[in-house]
């Protein structure tokens, strides 16, 4: 099989879930698919992140001159791909357009881009540039799915939602989960842990939470804890964005919580490793990788019961409705006052996280390539 893969996320210097997906999947897939010819399509915006590619892999570097180059390659990359006579093209970042001679497989990470346009641009205030970009991504994704032969997504929940909102034949959508990255581990070195606590001024045991994932419910729950627990423990929010929700900023300004903006990955791993609990009351997740990150590092997990979270957490987390601060407060009280319960959740978390691996993700992805080659055309049913 001659396989083409759009890997521009590995030449853009980007961070985030799609970048992690490509950075972990592509090396595994390349090693697994040694009997196939693989063509990787990057651009020249930044140095390509992978090196020492084996002989069965060809890297194509498409010229990048300015911001418009991204749109040009989005829409016209198929011209360069056509010269390689591909059997199948994989677009790992939600959309893409293959040459007519090749089958198309798209990894759609969630249903957001294919919701009705009004639902996508509604909600919190957005500037014209953001609305324009969301409109463009909506058009690209919907257009790509009309031409696609197969879809990979990250969870059964996402699979059902994509079929519902797109009309794509659900038999041609496969849920292939992600996995924790290899750098994740439980840190046991006391000096390393103490150094991170000192760096951020953490003098008490703490509960860790993602500051952009519905922090308000944790703040409300924390206020309901017994005074002795509030005084002996702290809340630590971390944020991957430089503009976390105002409620998290106010909690930090008032001294109720710590707020860490874009902490280094090594620091976050150390924080996971010593957190008394990791609280993830997200309103909606297509997967929920922070849950597996926390479990891998040994943090007991309390999470919401929405989206794909129950599917990913299994029996290894306590689940609560994302708006239910009273139950969350009860769970926190129970967890922070019972070392036996904390140890039980930690053990289950280790076991659950170990069930996800990138080699397995690569194997299942290659299986999807084979299925895409024999898929019937015209997958959109409505």
C-alpha cells in the first residue's frame, strides 16, 4: 500500500492534542508499516520534528512563505500528493482533501467542527477573526467528510456524535483511543517533588485541577468543605492557556487557590504525582487525556460523567455531574480524609491507564487503513 499522511503539525511548532497525537502515532505507525510505502507531507515553516526516517518513508516538504500558505496547502495539497500515486491518504487533523485516485481517511477528534454553524459560533464572546477561523474549519471539515471513505475518532462517544451530526455511515467510523505519552510517570524522588512545591509556593497538600475545565464547580464545592480541610489543603489550578477563565483568576487573586499558567511539562508531572486528588469536572470531552495523565502519575481522580469521560475512566474514577458541587464536595471530603479510599482509587488508576498504549493505537490505525481501502463509496447518508 502507498500511504500518504498530512503531518504539518510536526513542522509548525504547535502544541496541543492534535500535535501530541501526530508526534506519538507517526513514529509507531512508521515502524509498524514497514511493508508499505509511506509519504509524509510537511511544510517548511519550522524544522521537521522527526529524524532518522527509515527507507520506506519519504518526506515531502511543501513551501511555506506566510500565513496564507497554510490555507493553500489545506485546499491544494492534493496536487502534490497526486504525483506519488497514493492508495490512501490519512488526514490526522480533522480535515483534508486527497487526490481523486486515493482513498481518504480522516481523524476527526470530536464533533465540534461539524455542529451547525450557529452552534459553533454562539456561546462566549468571539472576535471577527475567531468567527472567521471557526467558519473556515467548519466548512473544511464538513466538505472533507463528504469526500471521505473512513473516519477515525478517539472514543465511542465521539463516534456516535459524529455519526449523528454528519450522517456518515457509523460502520465506517472507528473509535481508536489515544494513550498517555511516554514522559508520564509517577515521580517518587522527594527532592524533585519538594523543588516543585517550593517553586510554586505550595506549603500544604493540594488538590489539582485543569483551570480551563469548569473551575467554577470546584470552587463552589471547596467552599462547602469543613473548615479544617480547607485550612489544611490547597487548590491548585494549572492552565495551558494564558487567559484562563475569570473565575479561576479571581480564586487565585483572593488567595483561595493557586493558578499556574503554562507550567513546564516536567513540573506538571511532579504536580500530578503528589496531588491528593485530580479533579476534572469538564462540561464535555471527546476523550479526556488529562484523566489518563493523572492516573499514570498516581493521582486519584474525580471527574464529571459527561461526554467520553465515563468511557475513558472506567471504574477507576469517581464520577459526578459537572454542575453538582454538593456531590463533588462530599467526594472531596471522603477522599481527603480516607487514605484507604485514596489508595484504592490510585491503584485502579494505574491499572486503567496501563490499558492504553500508542503501539496499540498504531496497530488499530493500520487496520483502519485496510478497511478504508475496501469501504464502499458515498458514506454520507443524510
